[in-house]
């Protein structure tokens, strides 16, 4: 394993990016598909997590400015309502990313406890976003060594570390730009994925769609309801990114997210002295920096300080993984390797992640910009800031974008419910509040006094789950923003 390797730390992946509509964007949004009969059949083996799940494909334009030009394929799934008298319509879903497949997501939601009232009210629709999975896939022809690096750069302790990372970032960007799917680069964006969603709506013969999206899916949903405000029914955005999506600012906010969330783990470890990590939260925090420094000097089982920081960040996404994280710290503290190595990350995920994050927004192109960012973030967010301030391939991305960034705003119906944990490492509350302000009267927001990534239906807070279910099933939305207090673990 590369000593600077980092795991994929975006569980379902974290964040989102809006490409706002300018004059050119408005005309592309006016193009709609005519309803057609979709031929549903068995799902591919990797998505067949429920015998009820059906799959199909839909052709969509590569470039919506040329709707009759080259077409690409979108893989679509359906978990049909079994209560025709209660069926309201369709519920499009997205699990996050960018880069994550979503074909099996309806079945995963049902298995995770999506309430019967919601399953009765909708055909739950999943899809692999353009460029991902069973949809026409993209690649950067990444080598195994490049894949091992994941989507995070190493921790930059100095400006020299940033300069050393720059050739790697440039090489990856150049591979993406010369890969066999480079023809998709300008068109693999959040805005075009939102347009694909509207083609799915039209192909299903539905005048409107409801939506449930988490993490990056919150950004995708915000883009959809910005580009197509009249076609959204009930929109739920869970674990929300800022209104600028997964650009440089939101990537740097991951450092803030770790600082927000880490005290929960510190309190847990301090309450369980059997792990030997400290008996107070302050001692556990000190142990974090001690281990990171020690592993930088002498990695254990391929785990160096950067990978240790990344593994810690990843585990903080899920409350149930705090004991696992404490056990892993204990092993590393005793000089023992982790029981399992981080699994290899699919090349298509990493490529898709880059195509979207780099294609949606403009990133600075000078090494000195990232040296400054890393220096600032190391002080502001010392646990992760040297990573989130470091340079990424987006710095060298080809400037062949076909439309300007679009703006999330408050124009449209008031039909959006945002759900947000107060201590979310992947989509920090500060970013969610920016999206809330951008949406204005279109949205109300329920915040939850708990940590972790994801509120509904995977979360543990009955207050928040009840609010979201009432909105999706019955259209009941809080008249104003709501705060749910902490509840005992269930």
C-alpha cells in the first residue's frame, strides 16, 4: 500500500455542486422528453438486492444543447408501490457521491426501514448517474497505485509537501483528459445529471417527481429544483452541502466537519478506559495527534499519519463505528496493524468523482494557492486541514466547460424539507445553513442534536424521522425551522 494512501472517506460520499442556469442553461432546460413505455426487467446482479427491484435503461443526450445528437445510457431502477390506492407518484433517490451508483438504493432504503407509508405512496426510483456504474461509464485509466491514493491528497505539513503533491495531481488530471472517455468530460456535471432526472420523470409519464437525496444528493436535488422548479413535488435534502456544491470551499469544510464531530468520539473513548486512549476527552484528542505524528515517522502495517487521519474521519460518519475506531486506535497504539486493510476503491467511482467535482466548478490553478490554503487550514482545523487544503487534480482540469456555474436561489414553490445533523463530518452544519439561506422561503429545515452523516431513514432520531415521513407521505411540513433534541441510542 502507498504510504500516502487514503481510503475513500466519503461514506456514500459526501458533497454536492450546483451548476446554475445562465441563458444557455435556460434553453437546455426547456428541452423535455416525451413519455415512452419503459421495459422493466431483472436488475444486474450487483443491484439485485431485492427481488422486487426492477431495472431498465433510458437514452439521454450527451449534450442537452444538441438533444438529437450523441446519446448516452442511464440505468434506472424501480421499487414499485404495492398499494395502488395509496400511490401518489414517484420518489427519485440519490445516495450521494459524486461517483456513487444508485441503482440498488431503493432496495437499500427499504431494507434500512423506509416507512411503509412512504413505500406505499411512491414507486421508489433509483438510477446510476451519468458516467457511473451501469450508466455509460467514465474512466481516468487510473493505475492500482493511483487508486490506492483515493480521493484525498496526503496531509501537507509544509509548503514543500504541497509542491511534492502537485505532479501527482497533474498526472491524474492529464490521464482523465486523455482517457478513452474524455469526450464525456464537459458533459458529466451535476446540472446534466439533473436534466437526466427530468428525462426519467418524463419517460415515467409523471408530471412531477418527489425526491430524497443525501450528501452530494442534497446538492443534486437543489440543482434539480432550481432548474425545474415546477416539476418538483416533495423534495427532501438530507445532510446538506453548501449552495456551491463540491467545490474547493466545500472540500475545505471537511476539516471543519471533523472538528465538529470528533468530540463525540473523544467522549466515547474517554468513557471506555479499557481502550487505553485516555480518561478525558482532552487526553483522547492528545492521543490523536500523538498517533498521527508517530505513524508519520514509522507507519504500522501500511498505515501512516495521513491514512490514520483518513480512517478516523471515515469512521466518524457512522455512530455504530465508534467502537470499531477505538479498537483500531488501540491496535495502532500498540504497534499492531489493523485487522483489515481499506478495500480497493473502484476506478469508476474515483473517475466519476473527479469528472463531476472538477467539471462543476473552477479550482485555483497555482500551487501557491494550495500552499496558502494548507497553511491556513492546518491552523484552523489541525486534525484534517493539511489534507483538505492540499492540491487536487481539479487544479489542472481542462477548461472546456460548456456552461457557467448556476446559482441556487429562492425562486420556486415552497416544497423543500432539509434534514441535518448538527455534527456531521461530511457535510458540516455551517454549509447546510448556507444552503438554507440560499433557498429562502422555499425550504424549512430540521436540525438534529446528534453526530454522524445521514439523518433519514438511517438516523436514530425519532423526532427527525417522524417529520420527514410526515412530509413525504402526507405533505405535512413544519411551518418553520425545527430543532430535534438528542435521543438515547436505539
